[in-house]
C-alpha cells in the first residue's frame, strides 16, 4: 500500500487510508474510520512497534493493563511495544482516528492481506481461509500476534500449516490461487 491508498474490510466496514508512509523504520500514519458496532480487535501484541491513536471524531475504547480507557475526540493514547491490547469504536457514531505505528514495518501490508482474506471468506473454502489466516499471522509475526491461543501454540500451528502445504500440493495451490487473485496492483 502507498500513501493515499484506501482499503475497506467488507465484514467490519473499517476503512484504512494510508496518510503517510516513510521509508523502512519510519512511522506509518493511517486514518482509520470505524462504524458504530464494529467488533473489538482481538487482544494482540506488537512486539516491535509502538502505536498511538489520535481520535478525531467519536469515541474509542482501548483495553490494556487489565483496564479499559475511553478516548474521545481530541484525545490520544499510546500503546507501548509488547503490551497486549484491544481497541474498538465504543461510541454511538462513526469514530475516526489518526493511527501511528512506529516503526511502520509491514503493517499496511498486513491489513491489506487481512481485508483480502475477509473479502474472500464468503466464496472460499473454509479450510483455505483458515490456512491463509494462519500463514498471514506467521508472515507478520514481527508486526502483530494475538494473545490467544498462546504464542507457543501459534508457532506450532505455523509449522503444522507448512507441513500440510508440503504434504497436500492441492492445498498449497488453492491458497496461492486465492492470494494471487487478490494481489494489489501497486505491490
């Protein structure tokens, strides 16, 4: 994804616009727009990134350190690297925020692929979707990992998917076909 690109998750309807994207190691600035009722993100960790959410409109809730903090328009919150957290639009209207990931790493590509997997869920084989999701989490482990299941089990799943794809060539072909069919033009 490049500066100016906009993607939308067809399931949650979250929109992400790349506001500013520097060279490797530079921060990534996104503009995120979430409708009311958007489900919370799963509890997750960014092992090598700090995130800052600057709420422009609406209300954001962030759970971290076992507490939930409400962040309203004009306020911001910073999540240190390595801290488990979840975030969601907790207001009754649309929430919009400037979202900084520092350093940016491959965060934009992660969301681009995640949204593509969600777009394909309705027409893809559920097994193919599950394998693509596990591979996505493996490929972007430097940017993000969920807290449940535990990381040791996730790493076991990564290895199991690798073994299954080598053992079942048809599975590898179907996941590859689904990914290349959704490949962005500007990659």
